[in-house]
C-alpha cells in the first residue's frame, strides 16, 4: 500500500486542497484545454424480473465530472445539468470523481460549487451519489458535506429501498474500489429483490450475482484514449478491458459503464467522447 499512499500524498501536495477557485481558471492553458462536445447516451433496457410499471424507470446517470479539468467547466456543467433535467428523469445517479485532481493546469473548483450546480438536477425518486478515488484524495468529508447540503444522498457501501411504479428496487452504493471492502461484497451477496447498483468502478461487476440487477459504473472514462483498430490499452481499473465502456451483459448480469464527462491525467480524449447517460429500464 505504500506506493498508492505516496502517490496520494504527492497529488495532494501538488494540487493543494481545499480548492477555492470558483471559476476554474486555466490560465495560459485555456485555449488548449477546451472539452470536446459531449453526447447523450440513450439506452432502453428490459430486465427480466424488474418491476412492471406503466412506463420505464428513467435514470439520468452522470459520472466523472472532474469539474475544472477543462477551461469553462463551470458553465459547461451548468449547461449539462440543464440538458439532463430536460429529460425529466425519475432518478438521478452520480458516479463519483466530482473534483479535478490533475497535477498541473489549474482549474481548482471547490466541491461546494460543483454540488450546487448538480443540485439543480432533481428527480421524484431521489438523487444519489457515490464517491470516486479522486474525491477521497481531495478529502471525502468536504465532498460529502457539499453534496448532502444540496439534496444529494451519498451512499458509502449502503443500501436504500426505493418504491417505484410497479414495485420496489434496492439501490446499492459502492464507492471507489481501490481498496476492496468486505462490506461492499457482503451487500452484493444478499441481493433479494431487483437491484440497481451504483458503483464508481466496474471492478465491482465481478461480484454481482445473476438476477434482475443492473450495475452502473464510471471511473474508466471509457479508456479516455481509444486507438483505431487497437482500442483501449488501459482503463485505470482492476476490471478487465472488456468492461471499460458501454453495455456489458454476461452470465445473466448487466453493466453499463459510462465514459463520463471529464478527464484525468491530461485534458485529452481520443476516440471516446464525453457523455452522460439516460436509461429507460423496464421489466420483462
């Protein structure tokens, strides 16, 4: 564990949290660090055993904001939230990594600014989040407090039951998987009703049992760089490369991994545009 701890200490030393720049200024890098246009990934899914309602459950799923990793990210996030709200989601889920911990280039937007913008996206069945590894490196207490102050519940290896049209589902929240926790595995081992699993890292899919369950994950950025003909070379996760992006269905289990909205390491994407997802989930 020494190497991850040293890396975390170095990142904190270079990025100097807590952040105070409410605009996320990028200085001389501003002309070179504009975000690519994002897309809205729409999926219609039918899951056997899922509650039968008069209409699908609509989920807005946003992850890996890394707000401040690009120039103009504060205004960009405001536009994305307004766009997501126009889909009138029933449930809003946030997959973690809210802050920008790139070592260089500025853009140090504090969690309270990010959370206030995200608080503008509401839903009748609630708004829930898990933390990502960058949030822990920054300081989880400040990130959690900012989200909760803006009406977003933060799940830390926790289960909530949500009454939806047609029945009830369990919502499981699993944060960063850099350190595998027995509590998270225990939650997945006793899924006794249709479940929606919000995980920061798709590594958790390895422990999802078959059944009327859907896992949503981020963390990988879809690889962030995908080469033509070759594809993704790494995904910064212990998950296999085939779980890096998109809809994965294996062994009676379903996983959707979003490419997310921000970047880490450097403000660059190749062959993997940023996105947020809108999923319509029905029983079948």
